[in-house]
C-alpha cells in the first residue's frame, strides 16, 4: 500500500504500481509539490514501481566525448558551446583513446558505452571517426555501443543502424515551453524529429534532460509528460552543474529536495523506462543522493567521469549497488 | 603560478589578496583547464577513469578522478 498523506495522490500512485501506466502531468505536478516530510514516501512508492516494472537490476554506462568543445549551438548550460567564453577547448579524441575509454567502462561491468560529440549534427569527418571507432572498439571490447551526435538526417540514422549502434541519445533537455529560454540556435521540434526517426529505425531511444535550468515546477511536470509521450527506452536525468563562462554560470544548484522529488516524479511518469542518474548528481545531491535515488526510482547510472567534468569513482557506485543488493545488468540480458 | 581552473595569477592568492577556494573546491569534480605554469588554455580529454591535459608549451598533465 502507498503511504502518502494525500489520498488522491496515494490512489494515483497505487494505479501506477498496479498497471504500469505512468501518471499524467497533473499528478506528476502533485508529486513535485509534495511537502518535505512526504519526500521519503514518494521515493518509496517510486522505488516500488521501479522494482515492479523494471526489476532490481541496475544498468551501468560509461560515456566519453569524441569531439569536445567548439560547438556552434548555444545551449546555455553547456561548456562546449563555441559561442561562450568557456575554458573548454575544442579537441578530438583519437581512436586508441576511444578504445581505452570503452575498456575502462567495460572494466566496471558496464553494458553500455556512449560515444558523444559536441556538434549540431554529424559531418562526414565525425561519421568517419565514428565508423573507425566502432570497429576498433568491437575488435577489443565486449560492450553495447550507443551514440549521441546531435541532430540527424535520415541517411545518418540509417548509417548508425548499419554500424550496430543500439541506442541513440538525443536529449530534449527541458520542457517545450522553456526550451527557447535555454537554446536559440535550434528548436525543440528539430530534436523531436531526430528522435522520431531514431525510433522508426529500430534503435533504442535515449532522451532526457537537465533539471535546474530555471524552469518552473510546472514546466518540470510538463517535461515529464512530454518524455512520457515519447516513451523512450531510457531517460537520463541530469542536474545543472553551472559551468564557467556559460550563461547559466551563476544559477544556483537545484535544491536537493527538489531533485529527489523529481526523481520520484519522473519514475512515476515513466514506470517502465530505464531512469538513469547522469551528470550533476554529485554536486546537487552529494554521496547520499546516489543512494536515495537508487532507492527512489533510479535504475541506471553513469559511472566514472562525464564528458568534461569528473564523477565519483565507479568503485563507489558499484560498492553501493552491492550494499543495496541491486545486481548490475549483465551484457547478455542487455542485448 | 596560475590557477588551473580560472587561469588567474595565484600571486594575489598567496599574498591573501584573492581567494581561489571556490576554484580549489570545484577542482574536485573538474579536470584542470589552464596550465598552472603559463595560464594557457589546455587541450583536455576526459575518459571514464582518467583525464589528460596538454599545454602546448609545458607538456601533459594526467590524473584520475577527483582531481588526483
């Protein structure tokens, strides 16, 4: 039974638990507006939903940037935009280093390795680097390869399928109503179109965003509902880490209580989706936040470092999973 | 010497005139971006278990997670 003090919300949670159908936007908003003393209760029900509809296993992933910085887009949270006075320099990762990154990821027991590029969309040089990188990784490392290369056209989608990219990440980042406050060089709809083509291609869709960009709680609920409409295989949840030189440099960190409310709310909106802790969790939630999230709806983590910032050591996350008796999803069951 | 996070001269810091405590704290979760010897912006690669930062003049710095 769900132990929330709001009977209508408790009933809505019970429905999600029993049916595996996600909450609507109004109920998600109610979760996001729960008082502090109700946070443990919403995390508990989100955890029950995750166990019921996803099981106890946790999917572990590593990521690396194959092309860093110098991006022509103006995503206001991103240190890799070439339009801001960020200290991040443009640089390409060579193939041996890419293979080493995959090897480091596989050594953690991870099943997923995502190759990321800071671009509007892939050009022929990037596609060539990806082809060579995927072949080199396949020759030496046993791991699923995902990619995140920005906005795609149909022929690029087809090529990624041919390369065996099993999951494609393209974040909507925030609610459609707030997106123009965060990005002006392309639109939310362009991102949606790429996601639509990825889905049609048979690749798994990975789509999430960043919380704490200045969106309202209502827009956070709107975003959860928009992701639910997309029904992605995976939703990575990032929390803003304000980067030097970016327009959001001075934004305060998301309140950790709001971050935990959001973890529970997104799980209740997306009961069957892989919900992944991604960047910013260390800064926003500290070490205890990883535990709280894993006991509050999260069933996947990025381990080790991120694209331009450092994460906590993978060993800490893996030890926590062992302590919580949550098995790491095995490669055989991920394929 | 220069702050490897913001690139500013650390002389003021050593004299107690400026404070890079925030930079030092942030470096726990960030690789260096500026060469501590000349303040040039470095080319930085972040891999899952390590980072590598290269200054065209002063060579390569390497580290693991948490700025070590």
